[in-house]
């Protein structure tokens, strides 16, 4: 009787365990490896489902099941998600190669490493500044790192990794980026107007170009979304160039458009022989400056352009410096009480002296603790036909650990200006580079001249505020902006 009982017991136990064993075997039947730089993981098999995470290029996941073009995968935390089949390549566990992560280093003084990609997750260890780490994957602003006996998730802004080795090759092949020239533009799943939409972007958004197909661009957004846009809705960044010393003569009845597209609203028409200064040119369009100081766009086919020699260098250039805030407008207040309006003025005054010595005509929108409206600041730039307008600010965030500098542009042709200055600031300051971003700020949006807005650091960070008020920080920041302007005028 006992033998029969034990036989029945083990038989029942086998059937309880077997489904799990069989299911586990099915789960290990295959893998997928991400083929793009950053890809969303969804909660269901489609782009309409909420985002459940983010995968990095070369991340490999076990496949649980397939639904149409989508794979259900097991995530590192043990939960599951869905990933698009056109963004991965399939394989099997036996064929899976060992993945070598990117090398990086910690930029924070002391960085907490967490169990999961969440600020509330348990802390598994800490790493000191300049510690060398291996980054194996990324997810929603977090990276999974390994260093010695410590492994876990860290805030990506405090982990500096190697730059994309393909970046130089892309630049050599003239594949850079596109600036959206439509009010609203759909990013599509494939190169067709009938294809489904994966995202929608607005005018001025910068898209990395990763491929082309018969007039369509394959693009990548800052959040990692991939898709396709029709070429006639964007301006190729590599095709935009400055020609501020040129003029155009217009034909009778030439339309003056608000945006560089024939379907845009017009601001008027020209008479035969009208001449206007050219602010910039791109993709068959000229951006011109009207007598009122505002700007408009004309088709290159409707104008005759005449060039004059453009003098290089800072000497003789009109540069408008805009110290943010002032008077009744304090701007942000630092953790130790530093007022943004005072430190922006301090930086602008120091830069003013350096540019004057180089022979530039420098104009300050304010030279004391006084209030100046945004429209006044913009008017100073437009009426003086500034060769460059630089608005200086310092940032703030709820998270006191947030640090770094950011450079903003609004008009597509100002991206290169912003990039050159940002690179030099990074080189001099050595702080966290938060990148070049599109910013809808009045002083750069309403500016008809080359214009950028700088956020040089976070006063809300006690550690960064201490550096910002130091003379050495001011000296480095000024040198960075100066060198950026110097590079821009070459």
C-alpha cells in the first residue's frame, strides 16, 4: 500500500512540474538581438500599446512567443514585454554570441547603483567618480553597468560612454540629420504615406538619418523611436548653410512664405527688382530678412542670388550677448541662494570683455541688474543685424543630483552654430554634456539672426552651484563660448 502511495505521489508531482519544464524549454527555443541604437519595448504586440521599457543595440532577449511581426520577450527584471520584429534579428541560444558592452566611466562624485531602473529601487552599491564600468544595456534613461563586484542600474546622465564609432563614417557619407519643416509630421513604419504612424513630431525637431529609400529618410528620434519620413517634409541638416553676406533680387509677384514650403501661409509678395539680405539657404529655399526685421522664405527658383566675400573670424562681427533675467525677474535661485540673474550677468560681462579684445562689436541686452522684456532682447538682435545672438542662463530641476550644460536652438539653420558652441563648452568645462536640443524659447524663436540659448549648469545642484560661482568656472565657461563663436565664424 505504501509503495502504491509513493508511486501515485511522484506521478502527480511529475505532472505538476512537467508543464513548467516543457514551457521553459519552449521559452529557450529562440532569441532576438536588437539591431538599432535604441528601441521601445511595449506591453503588447503593437505600437499602440504603452511603453514597458527600452532596449539598446546588441541587447539579446529570450523569445517567449510571436504574434504577427512582434516577439514577446523576457526582460532582465523577470517580467515580459513585446518588441517589433523589424527592429531585431532572430537567433537561437546556441548561436548567441557573448556580448561585449560599451566601456564607460562614472562622472558623479558618488553614484548609487540600484537593483532596478527606478529611483525608488533598492541600492545595491556605490561607485566613485572616474570608476571604469561596462555598460551592457539601456532602458528609459538608465543603464545597466558592471564594475568589479558591483552590478546594477545607474542614471545614464552620470555614466559617460564611448561615442558611436560609426558617427565619423556617417558624416563622411553626408548622412547626418534632418530638421522637420512641417508644422506636424508623422513618422511612419515604412517608406510609404499609406504606412502606419509610429510617432508624430513638430516643426524644428531634429531627426538622425539612418538610411534612405527613394526620397524617404529612415530616421531615429531622441527617445530611440525609429521610422520613415518623406524627404519633402524635412530639411537635410548637411544641406543647410549660412550666407549672411549674400543678397537676392526677386521677380515680380514672388510669394514670401512663413515657412520653407509652398503650402505655407504667405506674408506678402515682392515687386520686380526687390532686394533682400539672405539669412540662410537650405533645400532650394532662401530665408530672407525683411525691412521690418522679421524673416520670410522664398523659393530659390524665384530669385537671383549675389554673393559677396564673407570675412572669417570674430573681428568686425556684431555679437549680441543676452544675460538671462534681471531686475524683478530673478530667474532660478540656487540651493545656497545664488540668483540666476546675477551669475548670468557676471558671465556675460566677462565674455563681453574677451570678445571686445578680439575686435568684435559686442552689444549687451542689459549691463546691470535691470529688467528687459523678451521682445526687447530679440529686437536688439534683429535691428542690429547681429551675426550671432547668445542668451546665457543657468538651469534648475527637482532632482538636486541633475547636473550639466545644454545648448538650445530653434531655427534649423542654427543647429550647427549650437553644436559648435556646445562642443567647446564641453571641452572647457568638463561637466555633463546634456547635448544640443530644440528649444521653443522666445529670444531664439523670434530671432531673425543666428541665435542660441545656453543653460550652463544647474543651480539646483548644491555641488554644481558651488562650482558655478567660482572664478575658475566662469573663466572656463567664457573660454568655451568664445572658442565656439570662433569656430562658427571660420
